[in-house]
């Protein structure tokens, strides 16, 4: 497993308990400035899954489904980068998690600021990817560039995109990679390929 990242709530609890035990000088948490906590715990709002699969899957190149630990890590932290997260997972057939009721669930993507090359080389995924990518934190088209390059995905859905980013993708959806179509903020866009 990757290193655990402490949350703001956990930091508050740590400071309060340490003060109670007199491990640190008594200090009201509310007096601690956010800048100070960011210095102590710099990874508050950042978590990258870029190398998680390579570091935690012994059968990385042949894995067909994401391990439950991936979803645990992704759900536990505010994931901000999925850059190249599954690049090279040629045998991957699904990015959904099946819970105990066999209902497919997805990982949170609202905080992600980098999807570049996320599925590069994933040649076994279904042509229509049912996962909806919530793109609330995407501010520039470069943050989704090549997301599906070299993959078997031909239709994907991105929602909550900034209007300027959405407009750029609607006019040039090929920036996402080798797609035939994209659903962008609810609009179905057919990719016109040069002959």
C-alpha cells in the first residue's frame, strides 16, 4: 500500500489529543493557521494514483480488474491525479468495482486535475466506457489530453467540465485520444477523422 495521507480532520484530532497529553504546548487548533498545517502536512489535498498500479499490482500488465485496494486508496483520499494511472494495463477489462451486492461503483474524480494518458495502452477495455468522469477540477484541455490514446475505448463520458474546456473539446474531441465519440457535459459529439 502507498503511504497514508493525513486528512485535515485527523490533523485536528492529533493536535487536540497531543495537547491533552501535554506532548505539545497547549494550543487551540483554531489558532493554527492553515498555512502552518500545510507546512506540517503538505499532502492535505493532493494524492496521485499515477504509480499506484505499478507499485501495488504484481500482475500489473495482465490484471483484468482493479484490485479493491485501489478503490480503498482512491476513496480514502482526495485523488488529484490519475495521470497514466492505468497506462500499460493491456489486459484491463473493467475500471468499475463490484461491491457485495454486485452493483458497479466508481471512484471519485471531482478533485482530479490531471487525467493525461490515463488509459494509454488499455486495449481490453470495452469500446463504450460506462464510467462517468466528473471533471469539476479540470481548468484546461491539457489536463485531459490523450486520456484515451492507444486504448480500446471508443466512447467516453466527461461531465461538469468548465465551459471553455468543454467548448475546446467539442470542436476538437480528438484531443482526448482515439475515440469515435465523446459525451461532453451531456452533448454527444461524433469525432470526425481525417481520411
